[in-house]
């Protein structure tokens, strides 16, 4: 056991006698010797409280504070014990703030000492509490403020004596105070009662400042800074929370709900998060025309803003908030918590969750996947030429993405089952059977409205299973022998994994329809009849049918499946996309951003796995040509998109060249 004794020089003989049973010990009796020590080598540290190294009569506590804050291994804290000529109770009454923490938290021995020294290890949890909280700037002030709050709640007080005691405590740590507190302590204009109440408010404000500027807080952040709209009617508090958020986000602050609505209407697609106070008041404390709850509803009900992640900052109690909005309690910033703890208590966890949700919700912005077929389009009500209301679209694409966001576990489990079925078939496991019957055409437009979520998920899973089978067996533009009675081994309709094949069931409302294009709208694919050439023949009477298969746009999960299991597929991913997949995905999203910004469609592949070298060159030229006319806000969005790929596996030379080229365009402002 390595022991360190920090003592006075004149007491060295006494220490040698006191520690005669300790073999490995070091004794230091001056500041210079202490500064040259490797303090982390010791397991036990014994300190004389009344060190005479400086003018402070209790300098031992200052030395102890230095040891605690510079200790590197918090999993193995040292056993610190104090020795004093004064009793522990007397020390507690005579010390202030930081010193008082040591008095009440560590073992003390009164001198002269005649007992054996305790060499047990110190509590890890207690050590971490002292280091991470009690001995920090905010921890010291929070303790004083907590005491003050308790005193203010007492019924009978001598306000003058109480104020003097807090004035003495605070002036002892003057370096932690701001000018407002120092001026209040010397003010002659207010009564002691008024000054105590003002002091409590000023300390709350100072704690927020300290926690924003906490030296342990990462004030530099080099990752993606998503665009956030912050709405808070209290301008002073709004500036504070903006300062905390600015570290991690690109924040646009509004103090007025009406201004926030306008910001969303003008540039809603560039915002990725909304943080708003629920109750928005004007300067006269009257409700503003647009309240925070209305901003939440506006974003929730607008298809243009579905991708925006919503958060609340509020002074309302938890029960009140839960009755107003359907939101995870961990997604709410409580003003009362911020007032007491500032932005240190769990704020980094809150930020991390917000960033993760933004990344997940971004899929709602682009909604990659089948879009040409009515079944996947958003539901619309239109009046036809006869004046009758006609419903188009079934809304299943939006249902897909809402499920991904709102029921992520159900979504993941669904895809796991789908991939397992398809992999079993690709591995020639004959036990896997796929249902072919689908819903009737008449039931498709309002299926989501009439059915439970469970039934809707079941239908979605069936459709996606068929989609994944098709793209696993066939490439885009492939000619497919859809039916061949004379060669059933090569006939898609006769595959053994179909529950009902051509011989038993080949009618409407199945993927094996008498008209092969009949139910491909349900799958989101397109077919062109090659054989027979006559389009009006009754195909169930024709012995052989050949079609051209067109995939259209795929879901990201489908593209990832093709990449992950390329060696098993009967179809393939082209060599260029396989080799330069990070570049292809990066370029794909850049093109998506430009299309969103310019509200046009550049001539780019529908899927990033479709990229060839020629198509890539065209996309790069499109990016360079069109980027010059993009608004500044979109440049930030595009730049943030590219950052996400910098930390992925190493780019090849081609992708690095594009990366450098695009970054240079942004950094040199040549996009303006």
C-alpha cells in the first residue's frame, strides 16, 4: 500500500512515528515537493488540515481539492483522510463551501492521534459525486442556492442576519460570481428580504451561464449541424437555449409563433427539427395569435413538413404536457430543470436522441420507393367531369415511412421476416411457401382507413415479400418468362414456392394474374407484354407469356438487401455500383437535394445501385452545373449530407476526388 503524508516540516518525526507500520510511504512538507509528485501513484493520502504552506489557515483542503480534480483514474480513487488539531464539528462550523464539502465527506482524525490508520479504499460512487458535482463551480453555487431556497421557505427569519451569512459565503468564492450578484451583495437600495429573493433568482441565472460554459462540456462539435427552428417567447431564455443548441445545430430563433409559421411556409423543407415552447405570450403576457401547440399540429398535419422532428421546451408540469401532446417524456426540455441544472443535466443525451431521430425522420423528406403507381401515392379526392368525387391513391408509401418512424421495432421485425423468407428461397429451401392472393382492386383505395394497423402491416409485408423476390430474381428491363406450360422449370408462374401456381390458381387479385400487368401496380413495378404480341388475347388460354420487367424506384432496404446478398441473387448489381457504392449513394442524395431545391428532376438513376460510370459522370456534371443556382440554405443541407459519408469506410480515389471538389465549391463560395 503506497501512502502519502502531506504535513508540516516541523512534524516530520511525529509522522514517522505515526506511520511506522506503513512500509511504502512518502512525506512531503512543502509546496515545491508536492508539485513535483506523481500524485496518481498513491493509494492512501493523509493530509494535515492546518498546513502552513500558505496564508489560508485550512490550506490542507485546498491541496485536497487539487488532488481530487487532477486524479486520472476515477475507478480507483485514493483513500484521503484528514488530521487536525480542531474537531470535525468545529471545522464544519468554521469552514465555507468547498472546504465544508471535505469536512463532511472525508474521514477526519483529531490530533494527537493514537489509533491505527484505516487503509481501506474510498467509495467510487462518493468519489465521482465529489469530483463531477460537489467540487465543480456549478456544484458549489447550487449548494448555496439550495440552502437559500430552504431558508426562504421557513416561516420566521431574521432576514438581515441570513443575508449577511450568504454575503460572506459568496464573497469567499467571488471568482464564481457574475457582476449582477456582486452588485446585489453591495446594494443599499433593497431590503434584506428583497435582496434574498433577488439573490435566489440571480443564482439560478448564474448557474445556467456556468452550465452552458462548463469546462467539461464539449464546446466544439465537428459533426453535422442540422437546421433547427427554435421558438421561445422569453427572449432572454431563448438566447440562452440557442447558445446551448448552437454547438450542435444550425439554429434559427423566433420569439413569435406567427414568424415561426412563416419560416416553415417559406423554407419548411430545409428545417429538420422544431423546438417550441407550448405557451407563447406577447409583451403584455397575452397569448400570441399562434401558440406552440398549433406549431406542433401544423408540422404534424403537413405532408411538406412530415420529416421535421418535434420537441417541446416548457414550464408546464409533466401531466399537463402529456394531456396536450403525444410525446415521449424524454423529448421534453423542462424549464424548471434547466433553471436549476442548466444545460448539463442530461442535455447531451437529449441532443443525441434528437440527432438520431432527425436522421431517421429524414426518410420522410425524400420518401424513396415506388411512386408511379396509384396504390403507393398519397390519397387524394378529386372531382371528375361528372361532378362526382373520386378518390385516388391508397397512401401505402407514406404508411411505409410512418411505420418506419413511429413503429420502428415493428418495421425492423417485418423486414427481418421478409428477408428470411426470400433468403430461404434463394438457398433452395423447398419448405418456404409464399401466399399469392391479394386484396381485391375495389378494396385498395381506402384499405388503410377501413383496416387495423395489424392488417395493414400484414398486407404491406406480403407486398414487400413479392417485391423482394422479383428484384432478387430479375434485373431492371429483364425479359421474364412469366408463363410457359411446355417448360414449367423456367416458368415464373410455376415456381415451387408459390402457394397457388398456374396449374391451380391463375386469376385476378394474385401476382400470377391472367394479365401480368394487372397486379403489378400493387407491387409498384411496371410490365410490358412481349409475347404474345396481340394485347387483347385471354392470356390464360395462351401457352406462353413473356414480359419485360421494370423495377422503378426501390426502397433503401431493398437496395441494401441487393448489396448485402449479391452473391446469392439471380439478379445482380452492376460492377461500377458494387465497387463505388459509397460514391453512388453520396451522389444520389446530392441529386435528391438539388431536385428538392430546384423543384425539378435531373436525369439521374432511380436507384443508387443503378449507377454506371457514364451515369456517374453525368450526375457530377449536373451537380456542378445546378449547384450554382441553389439558395444558401440548401448549400448547408447538401454540405451536411456529405459529412455523413466522411466517417464511413474509406473512400476510393474517385469518391475522394468528388468529395474534395464539392467541398471546395462550398468553401470558396463558388455556389453563389
